[in-house]
C-alpha cells in the first residue's frame, strides 16, 4: 500500500503550483500526477476502502522515490483534514507556504474575476466597489477565511509533531527560490544540491485578461479536461503541453501591466480584519511579519 509521506497543505495563491512542479522534477521525489486531490477533506470515519483505493491509485507509479507527496492547498483550512491525515499517514511531513493575507485575498479575487466566478454584471470598473462589498458583507467567504493562517494552523500544531511541520513565506519562495527548495529537500531527507541552477522561478501571474471570455473558456477547458489528459500522455509530454499553455496564456491573453493597485482604504480594511491573526502567527513563527500589516 503506497501512500504519501508528505503533503503541501496550503495556502492557495501562495506559489504552491510552482513549488509542486519544481519538486516534481527531483529524482528522489514523487508528486501525484494531479494537484489538488482533496482526499483528506472527508472525515476520517467516512473514508472507506474504495475511497482509499482511488487515492492510492495516484501513487501507483512510485518507483524508487523516497519522498512521496501531493499538494492540496485547502487541507490547511479543512476541519476534517488534520484528523484524517493523522489516521492514515500519522508521520507525514507537512509543508505550508503563507503569503501576506491581504495580497493573497486580492490575488484570489482577481482570479475569480478572470474566471467569471463573480456576478455577470461586474466589469473592470466595478472591481474595487464589489471587492469592498465582499470583504464588508461576506466575512465567512473563502476569500477572507483562507487568510486566517494561525486559526487554521492551530488545528495542526495541536496534533502534529513540531519537526513534521515546515512553514515557509511566499516572499522567500518568490525571491530566493533555490534556498527554499534546498530547505524543503533537507526537510524531506533528499539530495539538497539538485536545485542548484535547476529550478523554474515561474509563478502564476495575476493580471486582467485582454479578452475575459476567451480566457475563461480556456481556463474552464483546462480545469475540466486537463487532469484527464494526463492519463493519455507520457508525463514529459504532458508537462511540455502544460508549459506551452501557461506561456501562451501569459503572453497573449494576460495584461500583467494592467493589474490595478489595491487602494489604501481597502488594504487598511483587510489589515484590520487580519491583524490579530497575524500577531498570533508572528509569535508562533518568531518571525517579523511587520510588512504584512503596514500600509
């Protein structure tokens, strides 16, 4: 029975896609062919043999790799995931990447706009008024809840051995990718020299689509059929096609320079929402997070 011995548990919009694809290159690391499996969201008592068999199927091609992992960024927030993980893979190592929650919320909001997940009448000129409405009126939405890192992490720190939980900051992953990758390799007990000059510092870029209709149709196709296509192509071919799609999307469909800056009054509103949670996280990590709550 092959199950993962490490998980990337969060956070969404924090560089985990780039981390997933970088780790996938390492010869001693096996990453599941699908990112975002969402297996451990179920309560541990409701996972039956059939569920477990389907999950194991994601790891059927493990060969000699010593570190076996998957990445589902909403495990961090799931009430059920910590208990389910402890039941099935109690010694698994857990990795979390955390981003300034204000920037994370805004990045997710822009993604929702790009992918037509906002009401149809929301145009580019309505972006900030509607964002203000969301953060004022819908405090339980994932847009906001995904930024309460300490609230979520505390469910894990109560049951996971400290040496099995590693937390990184998005800023470090973005600006010092090889060092973070080496640190992760040491955490996973694999060769930490592999990523010296052998990594992809690419991140999903936020932006406003040049043509939102075409963009959302392509993204819908990717999300719907992309995972299934991986079963019909060799992994190297599928990875080449994925990179080609991302490059084409960024070059022809995205206007990165058109990303509107978040107004200060909305940034301040979000800082007020997250301040107490940031303080708790700062104490736990013993890391200066001043940049997260300064205007």
